[in-house]
C-alpha cells in the first residue's frame, strides 16, 4: 500500500488561536475607539476625513461640540464625575445620529461628527437634537451632574473641501461658547 493509506505515520498538530484572535480584535478596537466613551477616537476621525475628502460624496456636514463645563465638574466633583459626564455626553450624542455617521471624541471635552450626505439644514437640526437631548438629560436628572455643550456646524458642498467645513464648524462652536460667556 502507498503512504496515503498508512495513517500510522501521520502527525497532526493543532493550536487554539482563539485568545490570539481575540487579542488582535481588541487591539484593533482600541486603535480606533476612545476607551472611555466607546465612540471613535481622533485618529479614526481623521482617517475618515481623508477618505471622505477624496470621495465624491457631497454634501458632507461636520458638527463640532465642546463640553462647556467639564473643568468645573472636575474641579468641584472630581475627575470620576468628569469621566461620568463625558460618558453620558457621548451616549447622548450617539443617540442623535444614524449608524453611517462618524461620531468621535477628538479631544478631552471635544466631540466631532461627520455627516455624509447631510446638507446644512440637516446639520443644524442635528445640533438641535444634541441640545434637546442634553436638556432632556439635565431635566430628567436634576440632582445629577449637569451637562452643557456649545456646538457649531458647517457643510462641504460639491467642490468644497471638508477640511474647510471642519474649521468653519470649529469657529462657530467657539463663537457660541463665547456668546454664552457674555452677559
């Protein structure tokens, strides 16, 4: 008989790589997500900006949001309370958008959202949904940690750079923040 029919000399080796695969998936997740809030991180957001900038998709709206009171929360109630407020803020923001929208924490208390296919009017409504969600949260949790946001938005139409819209949204967000400081 040929060697194929003689199974007495076959060596079979197997290894369970489940743990390694799970570790790889976890590392991939960590590289793309903000670990505190579970939403995307700055590097994923910037990669999506580059990808969408090259695409033919227009309009694309950008929304920038900044927590107005994170420093005060941290100073008065401690960093654990500030972390809780950031997690709640991310949860509220996430609840305001579609699955194809890119929601990211891009800085300590700064969030950004990419809205492919959404025009300026839709972006304004999205900012209103965030403010409504925050107002509802604060109303439903009167003894909790209040959350306040300043938001700005802009839209890149056909032939316009997404980077320009991002800067414009950021400027509008800071203008809103400054307006709140004035008496």
